[in-house]
């Protein structure tokens, strides 16, 4: 893991002090304010207040101005140690603080920090004086339940960011702005990628034609790559009897993440939360010999899991999951190559999508969890963990290790990726499973004619369509590489007399599997270009008299660059080549 | 509809008489036999008996021999008219006949037919004498409830076939034998296309890798063709809130064909029985202008419908349906072209799959059903029915018409196809819908700036994967055209020293997206060829010393034909070309 530096700690202290300064400012503006808690967080701080009236965004500059005064006064932060009883008296008018005080151990001294007229119950540390808070900005007001508990009072939280230089702050604010513009929910709506609908249900996206085109491309990529790597494809139903999930061990342990059952002819059916038990059925559908292994069964299987409505977030936390799923059944001898084969798929995909920052984390078991969180087979745990380490080391794949985070049935590799602007996404996991083969009685006949259990690798390098498209929207800010772009070419006829030529070009492009549309509105050229630009279409082809006469096309790239006039054939060839290579380039 | 000819009626009479002759034979062998009913059916006849012991297949030749004697004796069939009371006395020992007699009108004369010692209650007509029954065979024994009611006694039914010549009979028996060999359940198991599993549930096939390969190819075909025809692709969830299906009108009317609901956070969810309401949501997700129409939304959406366990039949009656679905939203003006565009898709597919016999049936409403079976809008019924007729006529598509068989919301075209051996399959329907746009408040802004309802065409030319693969298995008897074959090439190395060359060839083929496998077992060549032949692999490539030396391949076709030696490049080119053209040829 990354170690915290002295700089990190200094920044955190400063942010924590900024929170106290904000509280002091709020106190001076709202004398009756009650204070809850105010910690430092990543990039800044917050404080939860109980105030006589709801805050509005207009309050923030007022509070900021007051904070500015406090900082300019360079008031010292003073620590004092007091008894619980003294604390009770000092905070007699502060019910939230009293609640906290009453929960602290009876015989310990408590510390408080005082700056100017503001006093807070606090462990510290803090800056020496308020002048050390350099560059800050209040950015947001939100509701927050006291102690995060919906049965407790709703408080008002103010978020701020703080950095040690003005430049660092500006940079961060610019990143925030950029992130807001790249928010996949905003882009998803603007680019018509997906919608949610109240009558369909929360967490269940409907993919509009533009999203459908992306999904098709991603599946085609997965199928191409997986075919090349010797995978075979299957299809399994979205529902199955209760028995299947009991047998696999999902019921009752996983029941709270599953949709409730449907009862039919006296039998309970569940919609599948995972594809594994169904793939295991396919493995078990005939006698397997060592010659059949490795067997790599792949399916873009849609699974459904229950997440609380309150925890759903755009495409990133959903209830439907179109998963780039596969299960690899192999012998121990084959494990090293199969496991690294999967890791190499990740790297192949990272290259295609221009993912430059990622890390892999190996999660192992902890002996204390055996028989509880983990299958109770200490030997196999140590053995498979060693196998994974060796596979990663043999092939020089960097990773770090975390104990006590494994899956129930074996160690796993989690893959985190960063988008172009550094936002982190959990992509997928890669799991070794030494337990389900036993549980589902999966076996193969080895070279010696004996029955043996296969190892199972669960893998989904492209994660789910939901999460991956969410990532891609933010990563590319909607300006997708040509092969992924929902519309690849917009043809813009200048006048109606150019429609025929435009139509011929359209059908030529379409016959080469290029997604093309004509903007035939009776608008002038510029609004049409603006529209295509808003839709982030890679190529805009303007057709006017000159082009019709010369049989050429005039191409404008999404980047604004104008290509030299060229024959339509040459243009079609270029676009086809760029699509086929899944390149990020436009020319 | 096809009219019955005099020949048809003569055959039916003869088959009915054969049934009486069989009953006479059974009576002579089982004197205590009770008789139920014995009609003529397609190709033959049956009779239901209540016998003192269960029949075995060994009984059939004995009964046939006895029938042969009766036919040889050329006994006349004699009709008599009698009163109900007389009938009651004549059939006093026959409880099933008595039950039938009691249900006939009190004051009508009944007719009976007598031949030799056998007397039956029967309307006729019959042959003049038993000698007119020429060529027959008893083929099957089955259980059948009296009056088809499971609460009534179980009877024994004997099926027979009968024709006017020995040749016609032989031909029919050969077809039956062929049909048995082509049964998709048998082939599906042998060729490892799909399985059912008790723990997953009845009617829910799991597609094995071979079936998965076929599904991928069929979807690719649909996507290619639909892209070319200007369809766009969407993806919608497999479940949605009760509200959606109430709003669409599926609930409560269609509830008995739906899986039961799941209740989550106080809301009832249903697994979708159709894609329509979800596609309508996509149509309604933005303001639509006439410029957006026709909008052709396509999805291979998997739907789930409840069929009683007893009614399930292999892939032909299932509970999961991967549907080649699409909804076309268009204006009235566009209807003709859109509707015929769909019909032309069918014809395109028929050509690809070598479907030579098919017929299209236009189902219209009946005024008596308005407001009950049919949306109560007589004007729109007449108008859309006229539009469909005109579209079919304008483009010379032959069809016939049946009244009172339309869908709830509009007229439809049903498409029936015949397999290579003449077995009939219902492929899909093509429906016009003038009601759901109103119900779901779908609209577009027309050229005049006014709101207008679109017409909706529901179509699925490739039906469902389940039913279509079931058809293809029987149609091709498992010997699929190359593009559809799960394994396209099997490489057969003669000895281990040829494995390296075989491996290179394999990866060359695979890099051209050809599905290939090596039979690397330490077996002799002939059993390997036999195995590939059983799997109906189109190409078997034998690699021995000669091929390795010369850098050639020796190719044997599934038909048994041996191709002249050729370079591996030439072979790969040929296979690629045949796959790309989706041809039925092997060379």
C-alpha cells in the first residue's frame, strides 16, 4: 500500500483546522448553532451543523468571507486537557457534543481546542494558528443524518476543499468542474446513451440506441478476443429453481443480495445473481477428460442483484449486470498459464482503451475467518495463494497484497483503473475457486484415469456493461474512439440538391458497417456542425456543390481539424481501417 | 385455404373404416374390450380401448394379422338407423358408448355401422366393404384419457397409418423414420446443442458451446441484416415493475402466461413476457419528430412466459424465449413500405436457410369480438386490415385470410414454414398495432407541427432462438451449412509427429475466425473420421507425412467426398469465402 508522507499529514491537519475555522464563522453568523462533527476528508473537510434555518448556496460566500477574516487574524489554536465533568459544563448548550462526551471512557482526560471564541471537543492535532490555512473554498451543502442514522435528526453539512497553495486549489477546482462535465449521468443523458424509468424500476437502465451501439461493440471486442484465446460461448437462463442456488451455496447466505423468489407450480424460482452455478451445470453435462481442459466457458450473462434504492448511483451501482463473465476449468498444472492468460487479457484491454493507470490487488484469507468468511480448508488456501503469487511473479505483473479480503471460496485479484482525469473505478475481480468444484461435484478424468477436481477461475475483465460504459463515458468525456462512437459519421448536405449524393455516400458507408446518419434538416450548415459536435461525432462530412461536382468529400474532425478534400472512397477506407484497428486516432 | 378434394375425402373414409376394422380385430382378441372412439386423422386413424391388460408393441403384429384377415374377407359395412332406446340396449355392455348415446338429442335417429361381428355407433361414411382398405400399418400405442380429461379413466390408444397404395405407405413410413432421426431433442443431445437440467427448471434450456456458437451466428446474421435495413439496437432489462405491465395492458389480462411477481421494497416486479412495453419507453424517452420515423428498434430480448409443465416440448414449447424482436414506429404514409420491408426480410432469410415451402396467413378481427378479444375501434380495424392487404397485394406476396384470429391490438401475418422433410413449424408473427400507441401515449410531431400517433409493427422474422434452432436441427438433420456449424473444421493428425503442423493450421484457421478443433487423441485415423462424421463437421482435414512434407492439406467433406490435395492457404480461403457468403455448399 502507498505510505502516508509527512506532507500528507500536514495537509490533513490544515484541513481539519479549516473545518474548525468554518465552525467559528458559522457560530458568529448563527449564534444558536449546534455543532456535531467536523473532520478532514480527502481534498478538504466538512462540518455538520444544526442551524435555525436551511442554508442556501448564497450563504457560502458569507461564511467564506468570515473565515477569511479569521485566517487573516492568525488566531492561535490552543489545546487544553479537561475532565469529563468539566467538558459537560463547557458544552452544556451543545447536545451533540454532550452525546459524544458521554460515550468517552469515564476516567480519561478529554482534549478541547480553542481558537478565538470557538471551542471544540477534539483530539487534534491542529495548526498553530489560523493563518496556516492557505487556500480553501466551500463547495457544497448537503443533508446528513446525525451519526448517519436515518432515525436521528437531519443536520446540514458544508463541504470545503483546502490546499497548501492557491495553484493547487485552482487545479483541484478545475478537476472538479471537469469531473462534473464528465459525470456519466450527465453525459449519458446528453448523448442519449441510457435512461432510467420510474415504471421500469430503480437501478434498471434501458439502453437507448446509442448505448446499444456501444454495448454491441464492447461485446464484439470481448467475443473477438475470447475466440482468439480459445473460449467457447454458452447461454444460460436468467432464472432457475431455488434448488440450484441452495446447492451452489448462494442460498441462504447470499439471499439478501438476491431478488425475492417467484413461486410457480409449488416451486420457487430465483432470478440469477451470478452465472457460476449455471456454467457449472454445463461443465457437468458430460464426462470430462483432461483432454477437455482447460475449458473456458464465456457468456455475457445478465445477472440481477438487489442493492438498496438509496445506494444506487447512475450506472455505477445498479441492479442489473450484463457481465463479461467466464469460468475457466483447469487442472493444477494448467493454472499458472490460465491465470496469467486472464491477466494478459486485462492488459490487452487497457491498451485498447488507453487506460494508463491501474493496480492489481491480491486479497488473501485470514486464519481467523476460516469456517466463517472463508471455506475451512487452510491447506488449500495457502496453496492457491502461493499459486497466484507465483503466477503473478513469474510473469512480472505488479500487485500488492491485502490479507482478509479474499472471496469465500478462494483468493482474488481486484483490478482498479483510473480514468483519464484520475478518477478511480473498480473494474472487475479475478477469482480462484478451489471450493465450488467440490460442492457441485465437478470432476474430470486425469491422465491416469482417476477422477480429479478442476480448479475454477472466475473472471470478467470488462466488468459489466453498466459499470464499464459508466467508466468509458467519464474516461473519454463522451468523445469515444471511432469504433465505439454511437454515430461514426454525420453527413451534412449544404442544400436539398445535395441530398442525393449524400444518400449515396450514406449507403456506401453503411455497406461497410459504418454507423452513419444524414442531417437533412433545412438548417444552415453551421448549426448542423454544432449539433454533430455536441453529439461528439468523430467525422462530419460536408457535401456542397464543390463536392458533388468533384465527387469528393470535405471532412471535419470532431477535434475541429479540417482534412484536405479527398475522394469518398479514400475516406471510407480510412474510417474502415481506423475502426478495424480499434485505434484512438481519427486519421 | 386449400380445398379438400374428392381424393382427400375418399382417403379419410378409408382411414375411418380401417379404425373400425382394427376395433373388430381387437374385439376378437380381447373379448371383454370396451370401446371409446376411433376417428380418422391425418395420414391414418386411431381407436381408444379399455382393455383387460396393457398392450405391448408385440401385440401390434397380432392385431395387424387379424385385420389382414378381415380385409381379405371383404366383409360389407352396413349402416342402420335406430332409436336412442335401441342403441342403449345394443351398447348395454359398452359404458363409453352409452355415455355418448346419452348426450345425443333425444328425438333423433342414431346411426350404427356393422361389419362382421363388430357394431359401432357412428355417423359414417364408410367404405362399402373391408377389402377397400389397401395399405395400412399400426405404428404406436399411447395412453389417452377418456374425453381428454385427466380425471377420467386412462384408455389405450392404438395409432395406425393407411394409404391407398403400398408405395404411398412405404414412403410415409420412411418419412416417419427420417423425422424420428431428425427429432431436434435427439439431435440436440447427440450434437451437444442444449440440455435441460432438473435443478434449473422445465422449459429453460441451457445452451452448450455448440448451441452457443449457433446462437452467435444467428444473432450476427440478424444484426447484419437489420443494420443494413436501418434498424438500431437497444437493450432493456428482463424485469420491470408491475406498473409498467398494468399500463401496457398485459396485467391482469395476460397474467396467467406470466411468471408470478417478486416483491421488493413493497413493489411488485415481473420478469418480462414481451419486450414491447420497454421498447415503447425508449420511443417515449424524447420528443419525436416525423424526421425520426420510421424508428426501427431491435433487440434480441429474452422473455419468459409460463407454459404448463405438461405442455413443454423440447425447444418448441419452452418458458424462455430469446426473441429476434423489433418494433417499428412509423407514420401511416410509411406503413406500406415498412410492412413490406419486414416481409422481404422473411424472404431473405428463407433463401439463406433453404426454406422452400412457407405460407403467410393474414388474421383479421371479427365484429363480434370487438371490445372483448379485440380493441373496440371498428374503423381502425377495417382501415389497418385494408392497409395490410394492400401492402401484400402491392408487392405480390401470396397469403390467405382467416377471420377472427387477429391479435388484440391489430391484424397480423402468421408465417408457417416447412422443414426439408415437410414438417411444419410456426416461425413468427408480424403484427400491426394501432392501439398501443394510444394506450402508452406515444406520439410524434408531424410535418404540420401537430401531434400524431405512430403505427407500430411488431415483428420477429427469426422467431426465437429456441424455436428456430429446434427447426434448424430438424431441417438440416444436424448437418448445418458451414457458417452455422458449431465446429467447422476438424484437423486429424495421423500421428503425434504431425501435431505441430496441425497446430499451425489450427491457429491459421482460428485467426480467420473459423471454428476449428484438433482431434489429438492417440487413436487411428478412421475412428477419428468416424467421430467427426458423427458430429457432422463439414470439413475433416487429415494431416500425415505427405501433407507435412508438401505443405498441403487433404480434405474430406462431410458428404464423404475427398477434395484434391491443396495448399492450406487455398483451403482457408475457400472456407472463409463459403462462411462469408452463408452458402449451403461445401466447396
